C-alpha cells in the first residue's frame, strides 16, 4: 500500500493516539446489524473506552485500546463477521444513502449492488492495495447526504422501470452512464485502472490525483468504455445539508425511519445496547449515517412511539432538545496529539446553550482541533477551527472573523444565526 503504516487505522492496523490505540471498522454502506452493534459495544466495554464513534463515511471507530488488548479485540470483532478479509481491512469506503431502499424518491434500491461490490472487492487480492480513503458511492436517486468527493460514483437518473447510473470520477461527470447490470463490473475495472495509473504516474491512488493528468483521465475512461453509453448533460442533485431527526417518511406508507441525535457522533455502551434492542423489537433496518448518526429504518408506525421512548430513555433524543442536533466535533485534545483545543467540551457548551434556551440551531456547526479537520462534515454552516491562539470562525466556508476564546466564538455563532453583525472580540 502506498501509504505509511500509521496512515488510516483499521482493525489489524490500529494506530496510536493520545488516549490509547485507535481502531476503525469497515461498515460498507453503513449497513449494520443489531447483533453486530451489540457485539461491538461489548468489545469496546471490555477492551476500549466503552464508547463507539461513528465516522463521516458511516464506519465505526474504537478508541482507548491498550496495546496488550489488541489481539483480544481483533478476535472479538472477527467473530462478528466485521473483518471478512484481513488483507482488505482498509479497503473499506463504500457509501450510499442511509435511507437506501426506504426513500420514496429513489429510482432503485442500491443495496444489492453495494453488497455485490463489497463481496467482489474483498475476494480480489489486488484491491487490498486501494488507498484507505478511496471511496465508491452508489446513489439510488433519493436524497444524498454525504458531501464527500468520492473517487468513483454512480448516481441514478431516469424512472424506476429502467434507471441508468451516471458515472462520476473524482466528482466530475464523465458524460457517460452505465446500466445497473454492469455497475459493479464497471466500478471494479475503473478501480483497477486507478491502481495501474497511480503506479505508472507515481501519484497516490486517488481519482482526484489521477484525473489531474490528462493522459491518465483518457486511459481510465477507455478502460471502462465497453460498459458506457453516452448520456445527455443534466442537472445533478446536490447533497442536502439536512441532518434528519425524529420520524422520517418512507416509501411504504405504514413505515417510518426513527432517527435519534447521537451527540457528537459517540454512542455510550448503554446507548448502543439500547439501539440494538430497539432494532430487534421493531424489526428495524439499522444503518449508520454520514452525519455521524444512526437510522432505524422500516419501523412500523404503530411501534414508532415506543421506539422513540426507548431511545430517549438513554439520552438519544429525537426532538433536538438536548441541543446537539447538527453539532459535530473531532476527538479534540483529549484524544489527539494534533488538536489545539478541547473541542468536545466547547461543542458541548454550545449544545448546553441551545438546550437551555430551547432553541433549534437550524445550522450545522463543526468544531475542529486543527486545520486537518478530520471529522468535518462537509458543507457545515459554521466551522470553528482551533489555532494556537484560539478559534478561526468560518461561515459558509468563508473566514468571517478571528476569535480568541471559546466563549466569544460561541457568541459569534449565535450572533451570525440571528443575523446580527459579527464583531471580532479579543480576550487575552
């Protein structure tokens, strides 16, 4: 693999962090069973810090693992079926909507393609060399929540009788489409081309790097030309900035998705076990989401009120009253050596304000401990990025002012929300 050993953790590639060893678990498409969630919670309680972190690519992360406990942790996770191939431990990013198969506006259900892609990916030794951040996305045509620029993406258009999948490479529309029957084969051949071209041109095996080389771009398309048909130019649906919460309408009129707020993307042991129990009781379809949350899909409406009550009993609010809805933060100085601030504490302070005032943020807000912005949800309304002196505040991606304290940074966000002029405040 063309990256250092410390680059991007996996199960058998745990890396060192300030709070212990860090491990990341591939969850293709965020499709997670109740049994798996329960088993991960048990493993975290036994060998990590007892919590489960959800990532922005709908994978799972465990922290605070002691080095001597790594073999036991690996064995526990392997027993759940979460490590189907140790060699493909970091070839993991297969994404789709957390409402795949449930969204009433979808052209088709992408989950069968996703599962077939994952099966073929991990049975081919060559794909173990994919860059850990290399991502495949399959969009069934409903709401799209991830704002990542995926290396390879197929996005549906057309009606449900004969949907076609528009091919994107590094976020760029190729002008070609693929039939659903050819989708997985096209993806895999394109990924092989990326690996070959990365070696030839001595660049990272990421589509963005490869597509910047004109000859490489042409060769990548040629490699999959037998799958492609020309498609007309069309307006592509943009990712929504919405962070769903509560009960969400589905394709079947008697079913809903139950979506709680997972504060800062972290589940406690008790919360994880309760989600797993509710999923079993309601025969729900459990998924992880790119807003670092969970979706309990296909819940019968008659069971939804009980499901909400069960979740809220362990602090998983479905009404936004805890103030954390739309707020995200990285590990911060408690878990990461690179972080310049305790961003989790500052994010919790903002949430506490929202909860106390009963206000709905109406915004997405990201707290990052450094410029790397590892846990950043793309496209947030407000981003606070820690520096040696304090926080930089960005509103809609634009640097608005420089704030020298967490308190004044939070006040600036509140002022921006209410439309008042942001005044730079310096507190030394």
